[in-house]
C-alpha cells in the first residue's frame, strides 16, 4: 500500500448508482467533485456483514456532510447492478436502502488498486482481491488529506469522517492545527513553541 496523503487523489470514471437511484455508465469522480471536498470510502463486498452497518451509518451523516460541502462516493468491486439490488433491499432483510450518496462499481479492481487498498490476503482477514475498509478525505484541490484503513472485522466510526472534515476546514479557515481529540468548537493550536505551551497549559489534563 502506498501513502496517498499529500498527493492528488486518483481520478476514475466508472459505472455507478447515484444518490437519486439512477444508474449511469460514466460517473466521473473528478467532474463530480471539482471544487468540493470529497470522501471516497472502500468496502469489501455488497450483501455481506459489517459493510451494511457502515454504509447505513455514512448515509445517516450525509445531511451534515452536505452542509460541509462534501461529496461522498462508496466503492467496492461489485457491479453497479449489484449495488442497485442492495439499495433496493430493505434494511430489515440485510439491505442498505436508498443511501444518500453514490456507489461506484470497480469490477476490474482499477480503483482499489489506484488507491492502494486491494487486499492481497495473507495474514489479513480479507480474502485476496476485495477492497479493504479504506477511507480517504480529499480537499477542494483534489489532494488527499487523510487516509485510514481498517482490517475486515473492524467497522469504521463515520463520526470520525465528519470530525476530520471539520478539522481540515478549521485549519484552512484559521491556520491553527487540531490537537488530539479536537472537535468542532474546541480550541486549536498555534504552530509555535509559545502556541504549544499555551494550549497544553489549558488543556493537557483533558487530553
């Protein structure tokens, strides 16, 4: 796996199911996210176990992410037709319902390879060839600012995705960095010895 933080997010054009349920053959990531923040998150397979809980959790946070100007794209190696079938399966029957973001198809594995999250199997719990649980937060210039990859049994906290976007925007707006455990509304830190000392004197006990 290569580290993409600080690099241009790989572009892709593929078949997808959009948030409104329409199926397209030429979803362009770069065109859709131009000038926007973006989250690309990979998951192993449709109709599996941990995955539906993550996809539903992401959908529940879409109103907040839209407020932050974020475009979200979920990606697995399944086809757009399988994505559509999963969206049209009730959550009470193991489906995900009409999630509020795009699901992109990666049948040739080109996208997960470009992002470095195709499993090679080995000691991982993933079977070889599927996409790992990778999450990428991308800024308005198309640069990856955060990447996190979990092993297959470990579901992600989608509130953390929101927090990372809020932290990135806080830094861009204020020039202050976000210390450990930072949440929106908390104090930031000025990047100087004096700034570190001032922050720690007020907050070290709460870290």
